[in-house]
C-alpha cells in the first residue's frame, strides 16, 4: 500500500488524566475515530496534499490509519510546549519527499514549525545531493534549496500551548495523515 493523499492536522487537549488529554487533542485534530499507526518520514511519490476537511471525510471509524505524528504533553503550569510536522516535496513528483516531526518545550509555534520544516528540507536536500552549509540559518538554506531547482515546496504545521495553569495535563499534537483512496473505494460497510 502506497498512500496517494495526505492531510495535515493539529490539536490541543486539556484534562486531569494524561491519556484523556491526548484523546481530547486527537478530537480537536479530528482524528480520534482512527486506529493510528505511526510511520517514519517518507512522503510517497505523487502523494497529493489535500485539505483537512476533505481528508477527514475520507476516514472511517476504526480504520487503521497511518500517520507521522509529533506529540508533547505537560502538567507543569504555564510551560510552553509545541509539536510540529515539516514537509519537503521534490520538484519531480516521481521522487519521494520527506516528513519530519519535532516536539519541544519553550519554543514558540513559529520556531518549532520552522525547525521541523528545516529537518524535512535538509533530509531531502541530502538525498538529492544538493550542497548546503549546515551552519547557515534556515532562511538562508531554504533559498539555496529552492534555487537548486530540485525542491519544490516546504511547509509545516505546528500546535503550541501553555500548560494548564491549574496543573491539568495539556497535550499538543501535529500530524500528517496518510490516505490510500481510489475513486471506487467508498469505505462502506457490507451487510450480508
């Protein structure tokens, strides 16, 4: 099975129980009805990125759903936490791209998201043999990668939150959800 669609989502949940805060974060992200299976970081060739709304419509309750997920949680009041997914897509859609996950404490959503995007782009650049200086700032390397003509697009999605001020568990998630959908598959239940 090679997924042909992907959507990005994020969420945050707060509850006195750690697991329940994770469940609420999944609900906030719209993916709580799936049996999530974490996979590593390859964006399949020709995989189309669709909207969250379109992607959620293609999911069925109980479905085994492959994803790349970043997750972070704290019960420390006011502690800043973030979780991000970065994507790097090659110009040649026959090639594969990269997804990365990053989670951190004390980083804003912009910093965490940029770091995840940088990770994915750097993995793709090294695979494609694009020369780069790893000591350069991300914005500078982004220009080098794009100027090479091999990397088409990079982006990220990030969820950040401050830990609940009363010490409840606060969970943040960011995810890339894979879908293997054909126009003829409707994910319908069959009854005898």
